C-alpha cells in the first residue's frame, strides 16, 4: 500500500494548469451508453475512478480506447443491462449507468452502492425519479432492478438537490421523447457540463445552473467530441495548499466562475487573488486569519473542499467554525489533523477550531479522498516529516499529485510497498 512522505514548511511557488474534472467526466463518459455512435473525450483526468468507469463501460459491452488524457467509447453489437458488483463497489458513481440503460433498453440491474466513510448517501432520490418516468422498482440479492414497458416525460420534484440524482435523471430524460422537468435540481458546474454534452448528442437541455432543468429527449441520440472542463475541486485544493504554505501560485486553464465561494473565503483569510480570464493568481504573505464556513450545494462552499479548509484553519490566527451540511460523517480527518497538533473540537456537524502557530509532522492515515487532501495540505505546511498512509484514496481524485507538488517546490515522494 503506497504512502506519501512529505517534508513540510516550504511555500508552494510556481505555475500549473488545472486538470480536467473527475466529477464532470464520470457522468459524461457514462452518457455514451445513450448512443451507438462514437464518443470522443479530451482532457480526461488520469485517475483511478476514470479507469474504473471505462472498465465498467467495457463490461457493459462498449469498446474503449484510452491513452493519456484522451478516451474514445465506441459501439459494440450488444449492450448488457446488468452492472458488475465488483466495479460498482469500487465507485459509488457507477449507479449513474441506471439512467441511460433504463431509458434505452427499458431495464437495468445495478448493485445498490453501500455507505462510505463520509455517510450513507442513499439512492432513493434516483429511484423515485425513475418511477415518475414510468419505471418499476424491485430488489434482488443486493441489486436494484428497474424495468418499464415504456417511459414517458414527467415532472420530477427532488426532495434534495442531489447531484447524482440530477445527472441520472437528465441522462434518462435525454432518451425519452417529450419534455421532462426536474425541479429542485442540483446547480453544480458538473450539471452544466453534462447538459452541454447531452445537447451535443441531440437532446434539448435548458435551465442548468438553476433549480429547474428541462430536458426534451430524443429516441435516437448521436455521438460527438467533448472536452472535459477544469476540475474545480482540484483547483480549490491547490489554492488552499498555496495559502497554507504562504506561497505564490498561478493556476492556469481553470474555471474561476466555479470557485467564487472558495476565492471569497480565501480573500477573507488574507490571500491576495487576481483573476484574469481562466487564470487565478494567489499570493499569501503571512499567517491566515480565521474565517468560518458552512458547506452547501453550489454556489455555496463545496463540501469536497471542507477537509482541506479545515487544515488551513488549523493554522489560522483566531477561532473558526466549520459546519458540514451535506454529509453526516465528513469530519473524520479532524482526528488525524489533531495528531499533527491541530486544536479541533467536533460536535455533530460542527467543528470548532483554535488555530495554532504551527503543525508538526506525524504518521497519519487517509480515511477517504478529501480527508486525504486535507492531510496533504497540513503536511505541506507542517514542520518536519509527515507520512500519509492509504494514499489510494487520494489517487481517486488527484492525478500524479506528488509530481505536481514537486513542480511547485514541495518536498514529497511516494513510498511503494
């Protein structure tokens, strides 16, 4: 099991380009199930979850060619409608195959994703939406079975603006003739990206970025070429890391409009930020000021950046409060940060943080992807050496992280078992 060894205390300085977004790429790759025509993708991040998604498409019958940051998904003679449990258990986003399979073939069988370290993340919102489209739901041996004689457009009010449910229902509606309306939809930038790709395929999609999305579907959709947009979570993580190390980072080919809440929070703690086009330049001269945040659906502060933000606030001057409103168990990194000297008191969905002048290196362990990112931020700023175990979690969302950090002057290396 690989580990990261980080010797902290050195500011991150330099220029780097943002990678393509994992969270945007996953549903867009899966949307290729909606057509028999070729789909080609560029700026695809080289990540474990991307490889899992492409393997899942292959097991369902697609032909896949993947090299570097490019991927092509091609037609085959037969598409299977049952997803493999071995792959689904590796990545919760696999549930997104349900919408395209149901819409095209009127049936789908997908293992129910279990809970994960940060919470239960149930799929009932997905299923109730499919039922409004005319699907029947049953269960067998840990799988959810969806079937329909035919599907029809519908008005689908979501009980919570779930990103995954919004994506799944958009893909299903794209292959159902007529107009489906999704109310209380998620507004995350990844929804916009999926809408762009579905429009390229021939569906009419409007309202992405608002609470109401309308999808006018077509029985036959086409393929096409699409460039994955920049990863706002990766971008935000590097900006927070640069602030924690009192660095100077120029981030290019980013999407500043997707990061308004994060940029605003960083400016409140004392970072100097200049946005020009697709570039974000951050400079941090001294110790950050304390600033409280509350996670919320977009355009609020993203839950995926709450753990790195907590690492930054551990070093801040003063007291801050972090409140997590999306996932019920997303505070597991607090205990590992405490091993490095952070003063954090967790009470339910809130963490009270008394900033300290310095953190100290220690052996720590990543419990999930974004918790791992928090430990990397803390280690980069800490005195001495930190060894982070279970970095396979980090590899799910950050491409060649150790190499990219070394390019900014960090002292980090991967230790392989």
